[in-house]
């Protein structure tokens, strides 16, 4: 018998964590992180990870499990998520995958291409070019198909794509399209997608960043900077980190850093929303879209509880 799991997805600050927590409490669920930045233990504040009190209410998995010094790959997350799902099923608990990283969800629902081991020379050349010329110049060296799928400013993914092209002679997208490798997860997925109006999301992003500053975001970034990590590591590019690093280095006022971080996060959520609109998370008959932002458990329970709980419980 195929087991079931639920995906709770949406852009940053849309209220996914509150929704997943309320659902898990109602149906005996385990919340499994599907956000590529919330896996890093040093970034609790700036990634808005669930609080210790929230984590105590229901089981949470894959939050803060990796050091910032170790980049988390899609393949690593997929394997860890499958383990967490299997543990939940064995305990007769319901897996609820919560996050905003579309590539993570796609690795579960569609599988992941198996790319051959790459020569160390390819990685070294990619990193050297990235450091010398920047991500935009490296992006220009990619094959057209892969370049169209990546933002020129996304240094980590651009460097990885160039490594693949250099090491295999074949573009990353071509490898992904070829299939093979890791199959889709052995599960039947349903999905709840949060797609709130842009003005509500922009307001939430600004308010949340102000709360992060009050909650110790500067100290968190100061401690991260003290590790002397490679600036190309994913954790060093989390929303708010580059801006607050610039402030701590004296290159930007705190007000300017705050404004830049809010703007960049808003632009990212626009790309997230576009991705989710063009990539199915589950069969359309098993996908429920909420065109609102979930502000908290109390508000969620008042506005959406009957309809969404009925959707989840009837589907299971």
C-alpha cells in the first residue's frame, strides 16, 4: 500500500509554518523542513525557523541540522527527507513537508537525475572563475538551456552548473531531463499551496525583518561572520545575511541594510510564486490553493480550519 504525505508550500513569509503546525497538531503529523536555508543551525532568527516552543508542540525534522560550513545539496535533503518520512510512517504519524524550496519538492515528486562524479579539476576551475569574474560572467559560459533556467546572480547554482558542463560535457538541465538516477518518492502526495496577494506579502516581509532585528539577527550574523566562511556558501547568502554583513563592515547603514534585505526578499518571493504556479506539487485534484497569508495559528483556525482539515482528512 502506497503511503501518503502532504506538501505545504508557498513563498517566504506566507505563513507555511503556522499552517503546517496547526495541521500536524490536528492529524498527528510530523513537520519535515523543505526550506534550503532552515537546515542551517546558525540561522534560526534570519530564516524564521520554528521556535523551541513550537517545536515542542509537534515533532519537527530537518531544522537546523547542518553547520553553515557544509553546503546542503538537493540530493542530501531528498535522502534525509525520505528517512524522516519513513520514520513517521513507522510511528503511524503523518509526514507534512513544509517549505518554499521548489527544487526540494521536485526531487521528491519527480526524482533526481544522477550526475556522474565530477573531476576535482572541474570544481576548482568553476570556483576560481567565480571568484575572479563573478556569477554573471560564469553564467554566460553555460549552455543556453541551463542558463535560461538559472538566475545570473545565483552564484552557488551557477557554479554547480558550470562544474557539470565542464566535467561531463553536458548541461545540467539536459541531465535533469534525461531521468534515471533517483526515482520519485514512494508516496502519494497532496499539496496545500499558499499564494497570498503581493501587497500582503510585502507588508509581512517588512514586519518580519523588523522582528528579526529585534530578535537578535545582527548578533546571529556577527557570529556567522566570525567563522570566516566562504562567501559562496549558501548560508552566507541567506536573505538578510549579505546586507547585515555589509552593515557590520561599515559599508551600509542599518536602515539601508534593512531596506535592501526587505526588497531582495520581496523579489525572491515573486520568483517563488512564479515557480509554484508553473510546477505541479501534486495532482490538481489533490492540490488546495489558499489565496491568503496565514498570520498565525489562531487566525488560521478561524478562517481556514474547516475547509482545509476536511481536505486533508478526506484525502488521507
